[in-house]
């Protein structure tokens, strides 16, 4: 009997889309636990909703003494480049979707880390339009920024990320 109950529970979790931090057309509000920053980003686009749902993993960064949320950094359909203040790692992302624009406005959560070196670089774009994203922060590095542009024809965004090396702290 317990196997049937476990099967039904797992089936229900899969059917409701568990594992994603948001659903299509719904707000995204994610931040890592204290002392951690984003270590991987996963996202999938759906053409019916013309939106993405998102999921993140976190890794230890250092004890965060100071964190802050940015204001919204873009308007709908607008390109943006965001970087945390120096010595801060990206530890959260928040956005809301608008069906008229089929786009999201974004803000970011950054937390202080004395472990971030000045050795930083941008990725190339990690996705094409309508394509699945799975990107992992390189070993011994921290995510510190994001860059994105929206294309109305595709009703999607392309993304690239900035990361900095880790130093002993």
C-alpha cells in the first residue's frame, strides 16, 4: 500500500511541474540561502505562453554580511546589462511577466563575498531563442552579472552571464 501512495505522490509532483521556481506567466522570486550564491541556471521556453520558467542551484560563497535587491533594471522589450557591485555575487533573481509584451522585467539579489577575485569574464550567449538553457558557473568562480536582449519576433530573450574567479578568503 505504501508503494502505491509513494507512486501517487511522485506522479502528482511531476504533473504539477515541481522543480521550477515559477510557472509560465507567473512571477519569479528566488534567492539562495544565506551565505550562498547561484551556481547553475536552468530555463525552458514555451511557445504557447511565450514565457520561460526558471530553476537555480546554489553553492556556498561566504558568510554574507550585506545583501541587496536591485531595482527593476529594464522595461519590457528592453536590453539590459546588470552587474553586482564589486565583491558581490549574484544570489537571486526576481521578475514578472506581462502577456501584452510577452516579456519580463528583472531585478537581481547580490550578496557580499570577500572571496571574489578581479579575474572576471562574460560568457557568449548561452541560448538561442526558444531554446532550453542549462548553464553552470565554472569551477572556482562566482556569478556576478547578466546581460539579455528580447526579440519581439521570437518573444524570447537570449542570455549571457558574467562570472569572476574565486580567491582564498
